[in-house]
C-alpha cells in the first residue's frame, strides 16, 4: 500500500476532536523553548570539550550515547502519553530537562575547573547526560502526539510543519543564547535550565488536556513495532536521514575551529551564527514552503535529499567561512522540508488510537540517527576532516536510490 494513500486504510478520516482554539498556540510556544534547549548545547560542546582536553571521539560520544537512550525511551514515553495524557508527559520531559541540565552543567563545571579530569571526567559526563536524556525524551513524542490529536488527516502535514517551525525558531534562539559564552562558557546552559523549568510551569498552567486523553485506560495503548509495514519505509528513511545529519552537525564545531584557526570562544560565536542561519532557513521551509505546498509527505522527502547531498559536498570541498555557512543554511532548508514530511507520513500511516505509539517511534528515529552519526563522525574526523561530509553525501545518495525503488514498489502495491 502506498504510504501517501493509506489514510483510509488506517481509518483516520475522522475529524480532530474539539479543542480550545488557543491549544495549538500554547503547544507551539512551548516547542520554541524545547528547540532552544536542544540547540544551545551544539555550538558549545565541541569547544568546551577541547578546553577539558577531551578528544573529538569522546566529545561526540557524549551526544551519541545520550541519543541512544532517547531512542530507547521515546517509544515508551509515547505510549505512556496514551495512558497519562500528553500534557502530563510533556511536563515530565520539561521538568526533567531542567533538572538534567543542572546535573550535566555541574559536571562540566568540575571539568573546566580541573576538579575532574581524564577518564573520570568522561565517565561522569556520560552518566550525567544519560540521566538527562532518559527523562527529557518524554517531551517530543508527547508534543508530537498532541499535535496529531488536534489536527485532521488533511492538515496533519501542515500541523507537523508548524511544530517543526516552532522548534526551529527555538533552534535559532538557542545558538543566539550560546553567544553569552563570551562571559562564561556555561552561562547559556544555566539559563536554559531555568527556561526549561518555566516552560514546564507554562504548560501546566495554560495547555489544555489533549482531547484524546484516555481518562480511564489502565494500559499504555497499542504497541507498534518498527517493522510494521505501514511505517517501516518512514522508519528506514528517518534513521538514515538523521544519521547523516547528525554526523555533520556534531563535527562542524571542529570543522570551523580547525579550518579557520579559531579559539574556543570564537568557535562558539562563528558556529552559533551559522547554526542560527541554518535554523532560520529550516524555519522558512516549515513555516512557508511546507504550509503552501500540497505535496504528499513521501514526495517531500524525495525533494529534500538531493539538497542535503549538495550541502554535504560543499562542506567536504570548501574551508572558507562563507561556504561552510552557506552549506549549513542549505542543510537547514532541506531538513526543514524533510522533518515535517517524515513525521506526518508516519502519523498518517496508522489509526487514531495508535498516534501515541507512532509518535514515540517517529521521535526515536532522530535519536537513533544521532546515536551512530556523532560517534562515526568523530571517528572519521580524527582520520581526515573531509571524511565525515564525504561519507554523509554517499549515505544520502544511497538513500535517494533506496527511496526511488521503495516508491516504485509502494505504487505497485497500491490498488
């Protein structure tokens, strides 16, 4: 069955349940803060890690192992949101994000002051980040399922695009906040811990309960498998897509610092500006392009992959600040198209009763990609700074061929 034409088979033609008109605005506002929380660390971790004498592989492993925990926990949190309600699980994720950030920052501070060094510091950072990831992973699947609850199948892609746009607005503000590292490398991270706590209070006070909350259910709802034929195409595409993206995203700090011969503080500033531009292009793609187009999710994915291949090729071939920044902007635009298409396609593939479960699986594809991508990127970068980007371009070329064959096969199965 064609993943773009399976709404009727999945039984999701019903209208979205009634919900207060301000619910989506509150949800999107909270997602801005979530986006800030995730993005503020990226320009900081590479230079901070080098200040603590950690290797590139150790630094990227911190992100990779934390992403593995998010991958494992996201499907569980998605199903838990079917039982406890989307709002409650979002609050768990946001307050957990705040507490986990305080723990992680405390260990970073010990490393920067020299109280912890070497393998002891690395192990402490891993443990702190894993604790952080296990709880913060509740926020995104619950938010994604909430958006699915309050949208109809016809406007699901636009709803996911709006969520992605809000998240990317936060991704713009996060690197901007990281600019405060000129005063203290950890100041942006302490501030985001406070903002995450206030975000949890904001959701508690103003976000209404999802109309799909299961008030009397004692189970966690239907459990989907990654190999479910309805969502498998999107799972495969999502994991490979995010793996290539993560491989690049987590090594660009090293690329900018080494190619331009920058200090740690200068790297934070230059990379932060590039990430803001990348997120801005992603925001434009999700808030304007995706909202205006009526292209099916699977076809949107096929449009974005060649653009990503071009961006990674530019990163491999050029070392100037202008070209590296342009490559990141192009990458952001392409991912802005791909992200909501991937989430909407998976959501539309299943029934209303399975939205919590599919949101958890879809939300875990990114973390699974971010598990392998950063570790592989750090390893390749230590061998040759060009290898991560050349490898990512090759992965996306294979992915494009795979999607062409998959699309042909899916259309052949369609009635």
